[in-house]
C-alpha cells in the first residue's frame, strides 16, 4: 500500500473513536500509512478487534469515557463511534440519543478539557431525509426521517456551537453509500444491511436471493438509485479534512461520486464480477426510501482538494468480493 494521495507528510497523533468499525478502521490504516500515531477507542459493541490495523494502539472503552484517554499530546480526534442502523433507531431511538448524542457530548467536553481542538466527524446523507433536488448539496434542507439521521444532525448542530463558542476546528463529512475494501479492512456488519455485501452473500451461497424493495420508482429500471463511494476514497477525504479544518469553523462536506447506480445495476455487476448467479426476490417498497440519492461533492473538491479516484462500480465490487471471499472460510 502507498501513502494516500495529496496528504502532507506531517506526523501527528490522533484518537480514532470507533476505529474497530468498517470506515474507522480504514481511516486508521490511512493515518498510519501517512506516518501518524494512532490510538483507536472502541467498545466493540459493533466493531471487531481484528479490524484495528496493526500499528495502532487500542483501548477498549466507550466514548463517554474519552476524558480518561485523551491528553494534550493529541493533535485531533476522528469520530466514528455511532450506532448506524436506521431500522433499529426507529424501534429503539433512546439507544441512538444516548450513544450518538450523549457520547459525542462527552467527547466534546473531553476535547475542551484537554485542549484538543481539531475534530473530523463521520456524518451521513441521512441528515437530508427525502431530497428536494438531485444532486444533493450541503445547502439543501435537512429533514431526517429516522432517529439515526436525527441524531447525526443533532451532533452536527452541537459541533457548530462548539466551533463558534470554543474555537473548535471541525469538519463533518456526510457520506452517501460507502462500499469496497482496503487491505485487510472491509465490511463486517452484524446484522448486515448494506446492499453490496448482501448481494455478495447471495453470490457466496449464504443467502438464497436478494430482496429488491420496489421496482416501480421513477428511475430508468424502476429500482432505487444510490451514489456509491469507495471506502479508500472516503478515508483520504478524512486526512485532507484534518489539514483543512480551521479554528472557529465547522465545515460540512458531502462525499460521493456524483453518479448513481440502481439496485439492479449493482446486482448485475455482482453477477459479472463474481461469475455467480444472484436470484432476485421482488418485495414491496420500504417506507422512507427515496428514489434517488446522489451527492454533489463540489464543496469537498473546493475546500479539501478531494477527488474520488475509484468511481468504477465493478472495481468497488471487486474489492468487496475479494474481502468477502477471504472472510468466508467456507468458500474454496
């Protein structure tokens, strides 16, 4: 692996909360490759100990206890420690308020206490809810349709207040659909809810078919269209955000490719990449699923100097397939 593109060689020390999870672990790996010192803080409630990259120090603990682990020697925090299951947040919203909002409140207090004044936050396109236009820009209305999205939006508001009142240098990165793998880091969600790994499970023989939720949307093939971004491109944006963060400013950037792929395009691409049949099962539309979710990443390009370089859907799926096969001990 090579040092990520356009990242200055200025070694610093960072705390990565939730660094045993999918995105957090890939970002931690990129930080290490850029020569930084990394400590991962994760309670392993959704992350995996084996996901923490070699070379990173690991603390098993909650973000509510961040004050015990931070000290003034840290140059910044990259914050990924959040619950992220939309459906679960609807039936158990208090879990999301306590962890995502309450945990971040404690983290911000710990950062103030120890004088750590740079934060990059893992936000989400779920803050927008049903889009009013496409592609989505950061100035579009925010109207989340789930407690998960609402909790992330609440944290964005908290960070804005922290920047204004206390001079925090902060960047929130609103992801669209993250996919792919990087080195030994890939998706290990339990339960799995993301389309690409679910379709790959069908190709692996772990599922009989993939549910297609709605085929009558106003899209070319009737299925939902989503913007997929490679996790390595996403990670590079986080490192660039660390250098772009300015005291007293809370910068918000969408991260996506600006192109959409339908559910059926994803399924067909999995068939071509894996060489395996992927049966489909028609299912009713899910409440709250917009027809199209595509990002405008113009702000990230302008302010961070970021451009995704791995926008090919087949390439994204091929990386995810390689990781899925490696993780599946039943596959020859």
